[in-house]
C-alpha cells in the first residue's frame, strides 16, 4: 500500500521515495505526496523522477501514476516526487471553502441533497437538488463563511479508521466531517471568497466558489 504523505504533511512539495512497481507507462511508489483525484478534488500536477505525471488514479490502497511511455524508471529506483505547490495550495483553499459552504448549506436547509461537487484550481462547485434560486441564501452564507475564515480556527485532519484509510477534518465548535482530501492548517488560509449561482437544470442549483485574492 502506498504511504500517503500528502495526508500527514499536505504542505510538503518534494519527496524522495522508491518506485514500487512498473507496468508500461504506469508506476506506483512506496511513498507519495502526489494526490490523486478523489472526492471531487482534482489530482496534483507535477513530476516523478523528472517525468511529468499525465494521470493519477486510486487503485485500492495504492495510487497509480501514468508517465510518458518512454520513461526509464524501474522498480526499486530512487526518485524525487515534486508537485506544483501554487496549484496544490489553491486546491486546498478552494476545497476547504467548499467544505465550509456545504456544511453551512446543510444547516440552513436541513435535508438538502448534494448531487455533485468538483474542486479545480480556478474554482470549486457544489451542485444541489433544489427548486428555488440558491442565491437567496448568499448574503447570509457569505457572512458566515467570512466569520469562520476571519476567526482563523485550527483545522484538525486525521484518521477515523487508519486500517480502512478513512479520514476526517474537524473545526472545534463547528463541525467534524469525513473527508480524505488535503486540508489547510487554519481556516484563515482560505482568504476572501466569492459565490456565484448557476442553474444547471430543472430542480438543480449550483454554487460556484472562487478565491478573490488568488
């Protein structure tokens, strides 16, 4: 099983590790800081042994990385893994902004159903099953998000079940939520955000979240 160092230290941008296996263009690593698409959060961008990673996917407890077909890596090779830190940090900030918005929406509209989510480096989105204009809630929602961000609360991120690789994040006196993404240390790192409404079909509403100071 790949050791996911991006959970224990999501701020680490370079790591020396060894190749565990090679199958054509696909490789696995003993340890990694390179996050793979999960829970709506996009994969990191970066390199393994100076080879650009084209794709990163979860395969059980491992993460499989697709490199250029002409890579020369072999099992046992020592390699440096490097990630695009500015991109990762934007993903982390937008991810947690979306987490806060989602939790607040659950509280404002008990029973509301989330039907989709995606966290990219330029914006995050959350889709809901809803039969009215979701922007009606934006003033109150934005004020609550700003309050949580300005409070600069510590964010705990840890295993709820290490054997099953299940994790959670927690802000004391706010929420504890299952999530296996990469998380910030404090809410203040989110910074200023903006909310935008999209209607994506009958009975469906989308909140788009962007970083104002990105």
